[in-house]
C-alpha cells in the first residue's frame, strides 16, 4: 500500500495540481455517467460489509466504512443533481469531493486489512504483533480520518453554492 501512496503522490506532481485532478474526477469521471461508476465501487463496499456482517470484531471497521460510503453516496447525488442546474458547482465542490473519495477508498482498504488481520489472528499466526498493529492502525484511520467524511459532505452540500455566488467584482 505504501508504494501506491508514493505513486499517487508523484502522479499529483505529474498532473500539475490537485485541483486539476479534482476537476477531472468530478467533471469528467463522475459526471460522464451521472455517478454510475460509483455504483460499482459501492457494490464492492456492500459485498465486503455483507461478508463480515456477522463478525462482531469487524463492527468498528464496518461502521466506519459504511458511514464514509454513505457520505460519499450522498455527496455524489448532490453533485450530480446540482451540477445539472449550475455547472460552476463542479469546480466549487471538486476538491472536497476528491478528499472525501480518497478517505472512503482508504476506509475500504483498511476494512479489508482488518478482515485479513482478524482472520490471521484467529488462525493462530506467529506474527501476532504485526496483525495487532494493523488492527490498531485501521481503528485509528476510522476514528481520525473516517470521521472527516461527514464534514466534507456538508462542505460540498452547503458551501459550494456560496462559492459560486461570488460576483467577479467581489474579488
């Protein structure tokens, strides 16, 4: 996973700016199919949740993932609907949406790591410390980063219109 993070960070430099990537994510990738591509990812999230729904040890990770994914789905619906009326909202919401999507994707990955770690510990792995550390990290991610999805969704829904409402003369 660390290699992916490094590759993504260098890709930001190659692309130019995070803003360009955010505009591309929302303006071209999300709106090209009115959010249908997100449905594929949502299905993977739902499948993961269903696989582990009866495992009490997975509940904190699943809850964090479901909260994050719910915020992403609501923000996506808002952008798809609002952008059809005012395309300028794409630019206003794109950075927060990219951050929200990134946190959700990592929540999904950390939930998968937690499931693998719990399975290894249950199977009696010799690397107990390693897997316990992964569980602690997953829990930290869900509490620290996962909690930010709600505020990013609210930012998209409430302040995007305010940004667009500025007149040129206001600058």
